[in-house]
């Protein structure tokens, strides 16, 4: 009887071991089959100027369905979304999410839109910039968030050949607080430093076009002849400084002969962003942007 029990125990142990091995093998196969998730690329290898000692601090990520809010950004980066080689158009867009400079709203103002662009042949890069109004932050919009934004434009232009991008078709898109960064980048740029030790610093920080989606701080915006063409979209039910501010900005662009297209959605407010599957008029604004890019010769059909 003891011999039979021992044999049964051995068989049971072997069965359990085989099941564990089989399950582990399946898990490994599943991991291999899972598509690679795009990984952020640091804008500075040794840390952003003024943040070097905090480069390795982990970001705080708050996830929920349709939501991904990020704080504690000390190593600014871009997350690339590349189109399939056969679909690539050579056009690229850097996306600056909103969040009031307190948080980065990467869910409806970042990664989902970047994937939409990639699916439509446009390389997209989601920018994680330092937050000037996060609690206890020592950063400022002009000295840090803008440094990150301009560095992102320089990096994409510097690596344009490697990434299959036309260096003259690189735009900046921003939502809300990120829209402020996009507008400021279009207002103030430079051609790079020809003798800079860092090759990225030799590239121009000028975006070839700007996309402003319900941007904040419009009172800071100025318009001059020769600025990059602009596409603007917002909701009529947004707060007056945005709804009226963008209408006035459009007129300033027109007066300065800067090409500009304005979309005001009557049934939308602030923060509609981009959510896959949305059927509202405001939810389809990326299609209008794509049409504008084609009309403006920044994108080929």
C-alpha cells in the first residue's frame, strides 16, 4: 500500500511540474508574441540641464481605462510611434499633452493620438516635459518646459534621416498647456549652433507647422509675418480666454499673412482631446488636420 501511495505521489508531482513548465512556456510565448510597446527616448543622455541629479527618479503614473496621467518628470523624453515602412509619408508631429503644467494627460492627449498618426503614415512623438506648476516644482514654463519642447524638435530633426522623416515637415502639436508650448515654440526658435559639441544642438528648433488644440495662455501669443502655418481647433463652450482668444488669434494670423485654419466646434468644451471611437464632430478633428496637412503640402495623399 505504501508503495502504491509513493507511486501516486510521484506521478502527481511530475504532473504538477509539467503543468508549471507548460504554463511558463505559454507565458514566454505570449510575451514574445506581444507587440513591443514604444519606449521613451531621453532628450539628454546625461540629464536635462538643471535636472541632472534627478534624472533617475521614477515618474508617477496614474492609469485607468482611457486615462494615463504622469507627474514627477525629471528626465524629459519623447516616445516614438512610427508608421509601417510602406505607409510612411515622411511627415512627423511632436505631441505636447496638456494638464495645466501640473500633470501630463497622456491618455486622451498623447499616446492614443500618436498611434492614430502612425496608422495614417505620420511619425509621432509624445513629449514628456517638466512640469512648472506641479506641487513643490522648481521648474518654470519658459526655462524648462520650453527647453524640453525645443530640444524635442531638434532631436527629431537631427535624427530625421535615421527615422525616415523629411526634416522640412516636422510639426509641433499641443493641447491646453501643451498648446501654449507649441505656440511659443512657433513664436521663438533658432537655427541651432553650428559649432555645438552636441550634434542635436546644431539642428533648428523651428517647427514647420503648428497645431494648437484649445491652447492655454493665449494672452502670451504674438503673431509675426513668416511664422509657421497654424491649425487651430477648440470648442465654442470652452472658457472665454480660449474661445475668444483663438478667434482673435486667427484674425492676427490672417492680418500677418500667416496661413491658418480655424475649427470651432459648437457642442464641445475644453479637453475633448482624441478618444478612439468617438463619433462627435469635435472627435473627428484629426481627420480635418490630416486634410489641412495635405492641402498645405506637408503631407502627401
